[in-house]
C-alpha cells in the first residue's frame, strides 16, 4: 500500500474518532456553538498537549515526523481502546512495513486445530486467515452457515460471502450487526498489514460491487475480539441464538478461530444435536 493510501486511512480514522467524542465528556463547555459533531481539532490538540497545526497535519495525513509518546497523548485525547491505539500506531508509524510477508492463501490447518474444531461438536466454528479467507470449519458451521467444501478455495472469503450469498444475508436477524463484527476484525488486519496492496484492492472491489459495503466499512470499529450476540433465523432449524467469541490462534500463521456458542436456556444446542451428526 502506498504512503498516500496509508495516510488517507489515518486521516479517516482520526476524523471518525474525533467526531464521536462529546465535548462534555472531554471537559469542554456545552454552550459553545459548533458546526460539526464531536471535538474540534484544536480541542484534541489541547488535550494531547500538541500544537493545533501539528495535529491538523496529522489528521490531514501529511508526511510528518511522529513519535510514540505523542501518539500516546493523541490516543488518550481521542479515548481510544487498546486495539484502536495499535491501529493508530500501525498507520502513523508504519511499524509492520519491513515485516510484511508475501501474500499467501493458506489452505490447510495443523492437526491439533482440526482436533479442536471437531471437538466443538455443537458450537459452529470457523478458522480464517489475515485476509478473512476461510481455511477450516466444523460440521456445525457447515450446517448453520454453508457447506464451505462446495465453494472453490479462492472464493472462500468470509467478508465476500457475507455480501454475496443470499443464505448468509438472510440468516442473521440483524445482518448489519453481524457483518460489523467481522469488519471490526478485518480492520485490525488492515491496520496491521497496511503495506499489503491486497487490502486496498479488496476494499475497492467490494465497494464497487456492493453499495452497502462502503457505509458499513466506514462505520466499522477496530476490535480484535468483538463479543457479539447473534440471533439467526435458520431455514431448517428456525430461531437460533449464539454468542460469538473470536480468538487469535498461537503461532506464525496469523489464524483466527471464531466460535459460536449456543446461548444458555435456549433451544439452540438441542437443535444442533438433532441436526448435526
């Protein structure tokens, strides 16, 4: 990814976070007339103890000298979470540029992870790589979502499938909420591997083909492990409720295990026991 694109991503992120902070929560008076929501640039600069000019240049995505100490101050001023702070570092300092591996699509997982997937009998589970490419799943996931085995390997991208497969678009009661959870994870990878041209190409492609993608992408948070409660309306099993837990798999493969645990005191697990063998 070119510096221009990285700076644009940084600019967009800072503007978004600034707009979400109420002046009152940051200690500024309520009665001041404002043309835009959230804080002004000079207010963020004041909170971060930097000059308004410097912060303006940072938010405009200019190529300026940035230190980790100052980014810590900006992070505090914008009330960033730990994941958002890391995202800011990745974009502003370009910390992963020299460490970026070549783009590969991993199609196999190790035997121990396969065993874990199989053991999660009645918890749909999916393993994805840094591109949200699906590289592993269990029988419960194939039943609840799709039989991924029937999808060509190069088309098993989770984000793309959420927008292209009608089965997945009609599955979640709140499809937008469902998608935003995965986009939050996707944005983590986007910031971590900001030099990888694949991400810009993928985002541009999705924005061109699916008009609903861009608004959801712009609204997406940065979260390595979103805790999401999902309600499905399955074509065969009817109402199903799950808690989504997303875990990073140890090792160098950069894999993620997403587990859908049936909500206690619902009929979800009973239905899975009936249909999944």
